[in-house]
C-alpha cells in the first residue's frame, strides 16, 4: 500500500487561464508549417529574433493561472529546452520543477487557444491550461534557427481549436510487454501531435501485466513474468501523471468477456470451461456470464479501476467473443434456457455487457465499448461511447450508430499496426470521419477517433518507428480543418519537417522518404 | 593522408588452424537449436556445466593459429562476454585485446568447422580462422542457463559448412545516411547469423557520402552534409576492420552509369547534359559514356577503391539506366552513329560497362554487376559475377545466366526493405536458390545470395528492427541444408529463440509474434 498522500485523487475543475509569452527582437525570412495544421494561421515574413538569455514565459497579470500551476510551470520548463536545445544541453535547466503532484483528471475540456506573435512579444490566450499546452506546442514549432544558430520566429497569428474532442492512441501491452520508458516516450510524442487520449489496452489473452491491488494473482500468474513484465501501481501512477502534465487522458481498457485467457490463470472459476462432449476439455473460453461470482469479481475490479484511473471513461471491450465454448458448456446452455435466450448467444453477451456497463455507470464512469456490443443489441445505455474497429464497413456503421443516437469513436481506418511498403500515412490522411450518410446531428456524434497499435508484431524494439510519423496523419485529421488538409502532397513537406523535429526531440520517427535531417536520430 | 603504416594492406593466406575449447563439468537437460542450422547436429541430453571462472579458450598444440592471431584472440574476448554476460558485465573483460591491426582480405575461403562438446572440454577444428569464427558462434548458441543462472552445454557433435560461399547483406547509405555505429552494429548481427559479405551500396543518386581522397568534391558537394553525413577514410577503415574481425568481406558498390546524380555535383562534365530540343535543359542524366574524361575519372576512382577496399570483388552496378537523356543529347547521338550502335542504347551502356569492367580486371579485381548488364549483352568477362534483382522472373534469369556460364548471386526474392504485415520472413525462407531449370553444373554457378535493405524508407531509426530477425531467414537458406530446413513451422521456435538471443546481445530485433523474451530490448 502506498502512503495516503499519494493515493488521494484530487479532482480539479479546468483552470480558466490566459497567459503571456514574452519574446524579444526583430527581422525577415522563412514561413513554415505547424503540425497538425492550426484552424487559422497567418504568418508574415517579418522575422523576430529570440534570445535564449532574454526569453521568458510570463503569466499574464489577468491570468487565472499563475506561478504554482504545476501543469504550466512544467510545460514552460519542457518547452524552453525544446525551443532552445543548444542552450539547455548540459547547462542544466533554468526553471525549477514543481514537485507537488496532484492527480487531476483531464476532462473533455476546451483546448482552444489564440497565439499572436509580434515584435518583442507573443501572447498566448486560452480558456484552460490544456489549451495553453496546445498553444505552447504550436509556438515551439514556429521557432527556427538560421544557418548561424540564431533563433527566430515570424510574426504570426493563430486561432486554433481541435476539430474533434477525442484524439486517441491505443497501445497494447498484453501481446507484448512495453516497458514504462516506452510508454512515457509515446506520451511525449503524442503531445507533440496534439493527441489527447492514451487508450491503454493493458490486458488481453496473452498476458495480464496490470498489478492489481485487489487481485494480485492476476499478474502474479497471468503476466509474462510476475516481476519484470508487470505495471505496478506506482508505474500506472507515473503514466497517468506524465500524461496529465501533457494534457493527455488515460483511458484503461479491461476487455471482457472475450480476450481474457490470461485472467483465468490468477482467478479460478472466472472463465467458462469448454466441453468436449460431456466432459470439460481442459481449455477455457470467455468469462462465464452465468455465475454470480463473475459479477462480484468484475465489480471489485472495476471499483479498483475507478480508484486507480481518474479518467471519466473506462473501456470495457466486448469485442470478438467466440460463442463455441459457451455453446459447449451444459451450465451455460441451461442458463440460456432459463433466461429465454434460445440459441442466440449474442443475447448472452449483451446480458453480460449490460451488467458491467451498469456497474460502470453506478461507479460514475462512462463506458466505451467496441462495436460488437452495438452490433449484437441496439439497446445500450445512451451515454456509452461506441468504438468502430471493423475495417470494411465503417461508414455504414457510423450511420447506424449515430442514427441510434450514440456517440462514436472511429478507429477502423487507423489500425496502423498494419504496415505496408511505402508512404502508407497517406491512407490514414485520406480518412474522412464525417463522410457517411446522415444528418448534421449525426455527424456531431462522432466525437473523435483513435490510432491503434496492436501488439502482435510490436514491442519496444519497433514501436516508435512504426508509430511515428505514421500516427501524425490521423492526428492532423482529428485536429485540423478537413477542407484545408485534403491534399496529402501539400501536407508532405510540412510532415517531413515535423518528422525531423521529432528526431531533434529524441523520438525515433522513421523517414517518410529519401533525404536527411539536420539532427538525425541517435547522433552521426 | 594517413600515416603509411595504416595504409599498408597486408594480404595474408588463410591460416590453417585447429583449436581447442576447454570446458569444465557435468549433467542432464534441454536440447536446443542453432541458427542457421548446422549441416549435421547431434545433441544428447547429457548436460555439462560451465564455470565462467574455470572456462577458457585454448589454442590446440598442433594448431597453426596460436595466441597473437588477432582475429581469434578478439573473437575469444567477444564470445566470452556473449556466453557469460552476467559474469563480464561491469567487471571488465578478461582477455587482452590484440591492438595490432592487419588489413587482411577475407577471401572466399573455407568456413567449415567441426565442433565436439563432451565432458570437460569442447574441441573446435577448422581449416581457417574464418571457420573457427563460425564454430565459435555455434558454440555460443549452445550454451544456456538454468533457472538458477548456472551455465550448461549439452554433449554435442557438429559437422558444419556453408551451402553457399557468398552470403551477403546490402545496406544503402545514399538514400539515407547511416551513421557508423549503425553499420558496425549491423556487422555484429550479421556475424551472429553467419553472413559473410557486407555489400556496401555506398553512393547513389540522392547523396555521395564516401569521402574520396582523390576527388574530395564528390562528398563535399554531393553528400547530404559535407561533414556530418560522410564516411571518412578512417570510418571506412573501421568498417572494413570490424567486418574482417568477424569474417565478413566488404564489397563496395560504385554504381554507374545510372544512379549517379549526386556524383555530378562534385565532378563537372561527368554526367550527360539532357537536352530539350536543341538546348540543354539544365538537368542531367547518366554518366556521359562518350568522352575520354569520363573513363579517366572512373579509372582514378577505381584505383582509389582498390586501394581503400581490400576485397577482391568490386560491385560496378550497371542497373536501371534510363536512355531518355542520352537520346536527347546531340553529342551522344553523334557518338552512337560513329560507333555504329544505330538507335540501340543498350549497346552504348554495354560499351561503357565493358570499359569499366576491363579497368577493374586490369586492377586485379573481380567485377559484380546487376543483371541489366547481362540482359543487354551476353558477352561479358567470364569471371564477372551477375546479381539478380528483378523479382518476377528470377528463376528464368538464373537459367539463362548459368547457361551462359556465369557465376550468379540471387537477391531478387530477398529485397527485405519491402515490408508487409505479419510473418513475412516465411517468404524469404521459402526461397530455393537452385530450383531452376538447368543441369548440376549450372546450379553450382549460383555462388550465393544477398539480402537487400534499400534505403528509400530506412535510416537509423528503423534499420535494425527491419533487418532482424527478418534477414535471418535468408541467412539460414544460404548456410544450411535445404532438405533439413524446408519447413518454416519447424524453424519458427528456433528462430524465436535466436531472436531473443539477438536481444540479449543488444540487437534491436523485432518480435516474430506474440510473446516475450527473458532479456527484452533496452531494459524493462
């Protein structure tokens, strides 16, 4: 158990803030891009030089946020070294880090900001600290160095806000374990692309790396290794805090009733024993939805999840349930008869999912589930968010789900664990999430989307170059005005520049095509 | 210019050697694989324990190689820490390194070895030091640790030799620059898979990173950056020496007359000026084969190449020459008429290639050229090696080339820069290099093959996980008995184990499928 102070979760309302960046001096050149493209961006050729010595971030006098705001103080420190890498390298950092950690949820809040760079100063205005973070990111991308190493920023006016409120990235830590440093690095890169949700597909069939305080045997027996291949409570807290400081929510997924093989190792009687004829075959299927103990277990687990993960969303999975094992089991068949489900196992899955969605609602959390749950049964708690993962028919599914009044997340066209030769970021970029048949009210129900990096063929050896810059394409589609970003050829040089910037920041982003960056990965 | 001592290239005949490994102790368990599979491998369950403290490598009394043999002394040092990582980590290395560097060519020499592991000792016999290196690699893969960390090796008899003498891997350092450390790391991993040729596609259209002593402007003007994105003479020597110590030859490729755009920047009048109507268009085509200065330049360059690269092979390229620019140029057309080539530009390319193949022969080097040279003209110096890169028709090409009596290298089915989702190593594994229509004499002319990692989409960010373990499939096909290695499903667990071993040795090898390794990449 952790000291009480670290276990307390403080929920803080988004800070209404408005802050100032002060910058110093003058002159002419270069107009370059920002990734993802701001909603409105006006740049002139008027160039202002920046002096690392005289540069500072200053909270505006009328700003609600002031020194002591941990999110922004930490962001100033980070962005100072991002903007002036030569200056900070080896010389220590200039700003003191605020060590007091407050667990605040990053709610679905306003990320809009205005940035005005003129001679001698830049003014960044935002309604929330999260908007300020997005503005700082854009600001950092506007600064450049000339051939002599001097820093410049052009006169610029940006009015910016995200197209979609939910811009997620899924990592799968069950098919392969991802060490903590790989997750933290991914969060860094996500912030650079203005992603705001880390969908942590933390457990699945192959392994259960989440170290539960309520059910320690789940990882003791279900992880690849009970000590090296697990996420301790403190690991999870580090991830959540690292994410929060970057304006990223952490949505955990505890996928059931399928995809739970690893759960069975540490939780006897949770899974359905499969039968061969009249006798158990020794293998196990999905969670057994016919016994009370299952629901008691799930309720305890979800209570812990609520306690550990402050976000208002919990992902409950519900995908790809194979019915063969249920069908083989005589107790399940008896239960089906008793419930009047006939031979329709989709009703059994719906019964189970409805129970755990209700539990989740009772815990004051909003459920996200995979599309299967909707496909099997259209009566679903109205505030449940549905996530589309099946590739071929996602437009029709968008129509149906929004027709039924549900909020929807699109992931199907962004399964970037699927790789192919060449510039496949263009496929991600071409996706039009609101291009389906339906009225405007339906289109508004698409709250965003997710890039998914499933783990069958991915671990720490190849995660970063597969993610970056390929995920950036979806990041721009989810943030920027579609009308202004239809042409991938136009986006290409801006993305190339952004990829070099990712390298400079230490992200192992693979090349888009032939060429080079001034700062290559891992030195020359 | 370098001090004279470092410029001297000593050519040493392969050492006739025979050496002893002495090992200590007893007991039972586990039989595991070696990658690539030895020609004959007999293992018993009799287990011998190994004590890092009491373990030593000892030259046999009747061995021609003795202490002072730099290749083997260095290999003992490397393999000691590979075999006993826990023992050597942090405690410094146990054996003194022989610092005297001799530039010896790794000739196409005998790589066979016999390894006999019995109680208390292991005997490794080989005809050359290169065979001893292969045997040490196999030996290192036989050692394993039990759950308590103790080291064991089972009683084992290996008789082994390569199926093909030429087992290459191509890196492209022109489309993206690869830093020296990435090349050295690749050489390490190549040795683990028993590759023996590093085909260095060092220059091409996009950049000319080779820093020539004769023509410094080639890289000054043709590299991505004249100081950061270049290979100095000392860099090249380090690569050659690092490779030699691992029994790997370095075959440089200076591809012409096409693929030379970057050459033109530092060598005026080398490339053909393209015309638009009657006037030069300002763009340039292939090397201009109609002027004497071209041949003088090529001769000087090839002389330098002979001086810098000790290997007996030089790759001269000759692929993908576009004739449009030649055709547009009035001087070239005049030359064609004078030579009686008519409108057949393949004759012009053949004329050029023949000239530089003859130059190469006069420098006492053997040419390797891409298949285009053969496709255009069947009269080619008989000892020239032809390399097949065109994918669809490689079997027919194998027939034709060997029918014409040429030695052949197969690369077409091993273009592993082409990626796809899933276990694409199985495609590489399924290749049967001698499965083409022809008599046995023809089959014998296939001297080996090459894995190619072209650089359009590859640089230091993603090179290693794309290479490993995917390249291992071809490594086994080129080393092992095809009859014993037809089944990829049988090979799979052995390759999985080998991939974990690569991670343990610090190679960023990507996963083959769901699972984990005891030693993950970059810590946990």
